[in-house]
């Protein structure tokens, strides 16, 4: 009888199983498109949560002007390189170590729902995803809003919308993701960056200063 | 030797195979979310391309006011019912038969690209999709722009962005699609609609008049 009750509890527990916030695999290679009203970009990236390193190679347009950008963010070392291949020059900036955020659904996120993108009627026709939302306190006392869709299996990012007062709604779509890093050298700055000096007096870089580099 | 050449041609042909415009299965049941700057809705729908019938059950907000809508579009009969369950009343309007468009990628669409939403690194982690774009001439001589993502396998709609001068960009996401109709009676108007009369003098209804019904 006791075994039966235990089995029943386990069964009910499994049936009641709702999706849980999750963290993506630590090594990812993939592509993304980022867009808001003024800004539109396509980027290839390498993401290493173990070494806290990200490499972005981006093409896009800002206020109808096209740009290219190659940025290497080494959070553990606290530096960011913005690489100009044409001129073979590098801009080296400080980066706040604590600004590294692993790709994850934070534990305090709320579940909006689980859906199948496409169809479950045939193989390869659909993708089971969970959509989460939440807020993040800003340093200025405000609150940024976000909504993220990750796959149920593998905790792979699919899309994110993020709202800040500075940027408005920014929609990011992730695709062609491979678990792993296809070229570990992507996390080394190119040789011609070796002479680059950090401007110690300048403010530390962050996502917005990448945008600023585009504008300038 | 001739067989070898033939096999080589076949192999190369297969490798060079690009996605082709396609038409979705004729019977679909699913859900969708539709959003533009002012408008935000969630709808369940039944779609029958054989009988040219669509049933929409929609909830949403327009300019921050919530609404509910139940519409039955019978293109072959040329009528649309807007059903009010609370008052048990129906509005019956004319519908242009030629306004039925099957869910498909038109033959003159251009391929933007093929990507995997999510990842191909594990089972259930990704969805192979094709994104197409094109223009559609409007009756007033203008051109509407659209971009659509359909699954490679099964030709299932995933998302569509459609631009008209009237609506701006409208983003539609499709999900929880099942091939088939789970309840064929969804295409019958409810009993209390039997007395409804078509206003023959009024203009024929279309997608925008559904929106107009919401506003009123």
C-alpha cells in the first residue's frame, strides 16, 4: 500500500511537471538577428560561459547606414576589443567582469506558456518551446522588461525581446546554433591587436558602448 | 559509364536542391498571436482550404482596450458571421469570394534563407525553416511587403510579417498547429445566427472590417 501511494505521488508529480528555468549549454556557436526601430543587425557569435568570453561578428544598419563590427569580449580579463580588419587596428576598452550574464532563464522568471512552434503532426515540423518573462532592475532605479523563448529540450535560446528606456523594444532571434565551439581561436585577439592600450580613464564598456562604436 | 554520369547528375541535383515555394496542408487547427504597434491578439483558428472556410476565436487588446471576437468566414458562400455569445446575436456580412488566400508561399516569392531555429545539436532542439519575402500589389496601386517563415518539412507556417500603409508592420506567429480539423462543427454558424440578415447595401467585409468590428 505504501509503495502504491509513493508511486501515485511520483506519477502525479510527473504529470504536474511544469517547465523550470534553465541555463543553456556553456559552449555555443551560432547566429542571431537583432532589430529595433532604428537598428537591424545579423551577427555570428561564439559563446563560452566557462571562460566568460564572447566573440561577435556583426553586419547591419543603424538609422539606414550600414556597418560592420567585430568585437571580442573577454569578461574574465575585463577587456573588450573592437577589431577593424580593414585598417588592422584595435580599440581596447575596459569591461566590467560582473556584466557577463550566462545565457539562461533566471530563477525568478515567470512562465508565460509552453507552445509548439509549427506543428506536432509530423517529424521535423515543430519545436517545443517555453516562453518566460520578467524584469531586471537597472542601476538608475528603473526596470527593464524582457520576454524570452527557449527550447524545452536542450534549453537553447530561440528569441528574446528586451525593453529598455534607451533602446525601446529590441527583438533578438537565435538560429543555426551548434553546441560547442567550432574554432577556439575566435577568442584570441588578432596579432595586430597586441599593441593596443586600454584607456584607463574611460568608462567601462558594455552592450550600449558597442552600439556607440557603431554610431561613431 | 553512362549510369555513373547519370548518378552523378542526380547526386549533384540533390545537393543543389534549394527550397521551393509550397502550400500548407489544406486542413489546419492551431493558434496564432498577431501584433502591431496598437494591436495585440491571441487567436485560435480552424482553417479549411478545401471548403474555403476559416473560424477565428480571438482575444486581445486594441489601443489598450481589451476585446473578444468570434468570426466565421465562409468564402465560398460569400458571407462572414461575427458572433456575440454574450448577447446571442450575429452580424452577417458579405465577403468577397476571391479574398480567400490559401496558406502558401506564392510562386514569385524570393528566398531570404534557410536556418535552424534553435539548434541542430540534439533531438527536439531545432526546427529547419525557410524564410521568404515578396510584395503584393494592392487595389489602390500600392505595394504591400511581406516576409514569411515556413517549416521545410510539412510547409507549416511559423511566422509572418506583413506591411501595409494602413496597419504598419503586423507580426503574426503561428503555433500549436495540428494537421486536420478537430471539430468540423466549428464551420457551422450557431443556431442563434439563423435569423441574421446580410446588409446587401454594405461594403463587402475583409480582414480590416474585422478590425473595424473590434473598434466599434
